[in-house]
C-alpha cells in the first residue's frame, strides 16, 4: 500500500460531520498525502530514507507503518530507537496537521517516547496510530502507539507541538 492509498472508510470514521471544518480536514489530509507522495517520488524525507509510509489520515488521526529494513537497525541488529521515535513523531505531528487551518504549519517542541520492547528484522510490520489530543492557537498535543504485526505494544508516547501561523 502506498501513501496515496488512503482508506476512505477509515478517513470518514475520523472526520466529524460536514461543513467548513470537514472541508478543512479533507484539504489538510489531501495536502499531507500529496507532500508525502512527492517526498517518495523525489527520494526526500523519512518516507524515502527509512521506509515510513502513510496508511490513513482523518480528523486528528493518522496511521503510518514501517517495514523494518537494514537501514533502520542499530549495532545490536534491532530497530534503532531513533527510527521508532521518528515513526511516532511523524504520525503524531501529522495527526495535529489534519486539524490545522490552511496555511498553518507546525514543529515539534517536545517528544516523549516510552520504549516497551525491542524490534528485530523478523519481517513484522510496525504500525503507529496517533491522535491529536488538544489543538490550540499556539500549541497542540498528541499521543501515539506503535504495535508490531502481532499487535504487541512496541512503544507509546506523546508530543507537544508549536503551531506556526503565517505572518500577516
């Protein structure tokens, strides 16, 4: 599945109603998908370098996945903690992004990751689901969970995000 294979049913589940808010969410999801796909095509970003892929996005929700590969391992031949943190940071930031207005950007202020178990190159896909918890004018927060192919918890965490409004 590529980043453009956004599951319409999943997106509808995470979009609240219709009207301007739903239109903004749809616009942001489309923008997120387009930017991510462009990065893959141009060999830029974490999608290209680490293999992180967007599976679905909706109103304050995203799901990304990573199939661990040799580029993601550390000296102990397990997936590097920084890669797991990057997967989670990407998913949580994107969940917030879906709730921001057009032209509004963001950057991570704080990232907290609790590692539960190590991950080997056993062919098990890692999936990160993230939810925006609070989106304010200046800051936002989100939570994320990473599970392996058997549904075992690998890591969970949270983020605080700085909301960047365009200069007037």
